[in-house]
């Protein structure tokens, strides 16, 4: 493709925000309107489907969902809970399942089944739950027995503590949770706490500890979802690859999840990019550095536990497009000044939506045959139709 002119790159609604807001809305006593632009991805749909199994009514309209919580609280689902591709949904549902006395199976697609749930499973067992395994599918039987103190490792993911916070309104006793290890993705944990406080949570994180106890979830009435800021680097990459194309995209990051990192990404002489709190963008960031001056991405060892081992698979993707890189324990080293070339074989996405989107954008420059691009729908259902408008 040799696109020219101005191109509007539309971002989908933020799945991080919408999944959390859906969970909170389902535990309120009054209805909530969730307003958004664009089309929600399959991860958000998975959260919706799980909540509907627990008695939540969700009325879907274009740009607006109305959440009607069950009058007497969430009910135990009568069938397996399918979380699709979403690790966040799976961990939230694991804690919700642990509040019921019946045995509940948490499952997902073949990509989710490869991901670990060891830290959260350990916590649930310590609280007296029966947990069949440390990955998915997993059978969980509660109810939880609350402890005065609980420790949880956040060095690989903030999702387990996010799941506990979002479920804590049902806790019968106070519990102090201490966070162990060097935390990653801190912005997303802060987002969880900030959103929960907007709905009535009274506690906060102090000295790597947070007290969780019963609280009343009060709906703000109307919630507005920002765009998916973690996909912003995809637009930057498309712009950099095509010199005659001006890509317009709105940088909508009201919670400052990635703003400082995105500013670093556009520094011309950037040598080291630390993504400890933004590991989701490793793949497009690596390509951007590869086609410019090179450098090194660090702080992303925990990205090995994402939809794929993103350090290894990012290097594999770049190599397929004839770009030079080297995998490190906690990141990727890029040589720089590379020109993407058409791969000689089918590019594998490993059922990782961020790898797939990056591959498609590279292919707009040099062509490629790419497998499983439908996985992109978990985050950005309009992506392929948007890219198809390039000429």
C-alpha cells in the first residue's frame, strides 16, 4: 500500500475501564449507564456474558449499555464461566466464584488456557477455597474464609489484587492484603482503586498494603469510557511506516495510564525504553525502535505471561519481517535502521491480538500473509475494516 493524505485512526473503548466498570455496576443497587465511542471488543463481551450468567441484565444500544444489577446480589451461575481471551476477566471471575458455596468452573479460549493463575489460586486456597489447578479450566468452590492478613505477589501481574479489590464489597470481615515483590503495571492497579473509590470504596493503598472490607457500591449513574490508550502506538507505527500519510488519532488518557510512556516513545534519539508499567505496548514499540535508531526495551519480563511470551514472540515477529533484534531476560535489543521486508512464510500471531495488529500494520508497508487475524477482535473489532480503507 502507498497511502497518502490524512487518515483517521479510531480507537475502541478501553477494555481496562469497561471491564472494571461493568463489575462495579453489577454490584450496585441501582442502574448504571455506560457511555462509550466505538465498538467494544470481545474481552468486554466476555465480561458481559459472565455477569449475565450471574443474574445481571445488560441492555445494549449503540454507544450505550445500561446495567441492571440483580436485586439480591449476584447469583451462582448454573453453567461454566467462559472468559474468552481475557486474563483480567478470568481472575475477577475466579474471586467472584470463590464467594459462592457451589463448585464453579472458570474457563476460556486456547490462549487463556496457557496462562498461569498460580498467585490468585494460592490466595484462594489460603482462604479455605477448593481450587483444582493453577491454570484454566479451573474448578473453584467457596465460600472464602477471611483472614486478618494475606500476602500476594504482584511482581508478575496486578490482576489478582485488582480482582480482590473489585470483589471486596462482599467481604464479611476486614482483611489486610500486603503486596509482595516489585509491582508491575502500577497504573492499572491505581486505576482499579480510583474507580472503586468513585463507587464508594473508602480504603487506599499505603506502604504496599491495602485494607479490604465490606462496603456499599453506589452507582454514579452515568459512566463514560475513554478510548483504549494502549493501542495508540499502533497508530504511531502506521504513521511512521508511510511517509505520505498523516495519521490522526486522539490521545485520550484521563487516568494517565500510559501518557508518560507514549511521550518517551516519540523521542527521536531514545535509547532505552522502560515498559515495566506499560508492557502491553512492547511489540509496536519494538518495531518503532527497529525502523528508527534502535535501542533497548527493558522492564518487561512479566510480559512472558501475557497472551503469548511477548519477548520471544515479538522478536520472532520482527525477524519474520527481516528486522534485527535480540531477546533479553527482561526485554528486547533493537539494532535500528531496519526496513521491513515481506515475509517468505505465513506470519503466526500465536492468538495474541497485539502481535496480530502489529503484523497487519507492517504488512501495509511490505505485504504479508498472516494467520488468525480474527483474534484482533478481542480488543479492536473495527481494526481490519479501518485498515482496509487505506489505499
